């Protein structure tokens, strides 16, 4: 019956991978790549539970992400051991499906005593990631709800660039109604909550933000969808400007879009348009700031052959900020992923990520990550992984001194599934 690629740029995490030490990138990728679903009817699938557990050991040569441009900020490396467990429950019938996925890990830094003013005691601890999904499919309508929750501390992108403990919840509701076989109305609601454990991040970044969108879709008989979408944005900071938070902001976006399988191997979704966001007044002044800029989300999946798969994702949108008192920032993100089943029991996965953000008051930040991981399945329920990642980031602007970091990470892990 065709596919719906539910790609929403502000959704942050789907914990469907057993590997806990790709610093969140592997399960972040699955926001787009694992939420491709049949329109229905669904397949009958009895309730099934699977589990996994294991341990990763990795070495990071700059655990404090110190400024490599500052000679006094000495890079310090440390080894980390991370035991983890996970479980997934899945159930489906012709009109209903549900799943729940939970991944728990504990990061334990070996040294911690780097100097008298900095240590990682607050970073040794548990990470939790949860994904819950329910969907009902009727003859003319569908409705679904998803909850994506994570509690972690590692850098993952230009938005979450610092090593600080935080909790992020994304609640997504999606509905469709078929007026005819060719014309459909779609509605989306996303409610996101961001909370940091420590100051000054909690005062500046803690926020709730909403995205509401409606789309009119024209479905061709060949499976191609064409749509126009209009949406509303609201960014609400948890603390007042007196407490250090930026002013709140609201806006709207307009998209034209396409999605479909161009060939049996190539799937594309593209939403392209613009977004306009306007802030409230800055405290004690009549001034406020606004922006009108391009807004897009393009996701491509290409099965090069039976053993090679590639994914490319490009997004640009406006979201919360706070780093310099800005009410919002523009974020452009690109990721390219390739997976190769090199042998029956051996797979290689390579990934490139480039992110750029610019706040309303002029701070520009970049984040880049390059990684490769090989996994070998020794037996039906036993697998080992070996990989490496190189990351670097930079912040610069008129109101801050330029700061940059880079670090290299190597990891070795074993996974048991059951």
C-alpha cells in the first residue's frame, strides 16, 4: 500500500540500537530511518519481546572538551566502561500496532581526577532512553502517538554541543483523514520539553516548545505524494528573563513537499519552504528580533545493492537557543550514513555529520563528526563491535571569544541478544 516516511526535524531520539557508545548518533539517526511505516492495513504480528545486554569500553582523548586553541586548557584523556541492557516489545494486528523500547546504560569514567577544579563525578551515571509508539489504522483515517524520552550528557549535535546532563522529551501526535482516494488531510503536533540538571544551562536553556502543522496531500496512483503544509511554532522558556532566560518566541512555517519511492531502491521525502519567527521584547527595552529564512527537511534512502544501504538527511529550521540570550537560532544539519554487509557475519557502518547553527544575536557554532564501526557476529546471539570517531566543534561571534574543541574516540564492545 506504499509508505509514509514520518520525518520530523525536531524529534531527537529513537533508542533502537544496542550499541550505547556511538554517543547517541546511531539511535538519533533512526528518528528518520526507522519511522517509515505502511499506510495499512498492517500485518498480524503476535506480541514479541527481545532483549540485549553487553558492555562497551572506549577511550576519549578530550573528555572535558577543552578548548584546543587555548594553550592553558590541556586536553585530558580517559577510559570509560559502559555496561548496558535493553529490551523491545512489539505487537501488531491489521488495524493496530504498538511497541516500546528501553535502553539503559551506565558510564563509569576510570580516572576523574583531572585537576582540582574539574572532574567528571557528575558525569558518571546512568543514561536512559525510551521510545513508545501506538497507531490505529482505519479505512479512512489513522491516528498515532509517540513518546521519545532520553536522559544523557554526551554531545550529539550542534544544539546539544556541551557535555551536560539533560532530559529531553518529545511527544508527537499524528493523524490523517482521507477525503477521497487521492486527497488527504494530515495533522501533526509535537511538544518538546528540555531540562538541564545544572546551571547556568538550566536557567538559559530549559524550555518547552510546540509545533502544530496541517497538510493537504494529493496522492497519485503510482504512490507519489504531493503536499502543502502550514504550521505554527512556539518557544517558551521555563525561566523568566530576570532569571537569565531569553525572551520567548513564536512563528509560522510554510512548506511544499514530495514523498515517494522513485524506484524500488530509492525513497525520498522533501519538505521545502520558509519559516518566520518573532521574539518577545527583551527585558527593559522595546527591542525584539525576528527572522524569515529557508526551512527544509530532505531525507533520502537508497538501497545501492542487496548488501549496501545509504541514507542522506539535510534539515534547516529555527529552534530554541539561549547561549547568548538569543530567543532562537537557525540550525542547518547534514548527515550521510552508509552500511555494508561485507560478509554474512560482518557489517561496516560509516557516518559523516556536519551541523551549523547561528543565534539571533550572532553566535555561530559548528559541529562535525566522522565515524566508522565494524561489527562481527560470532554466533546467533553474540556480536562484537570495534569503531572510532573523530569530532570537533567551534563557537565564535562578536559577543564571545572563539572556542573550539576536537577529540578522538575509540571503542570496543560486546553484545548479547536474546
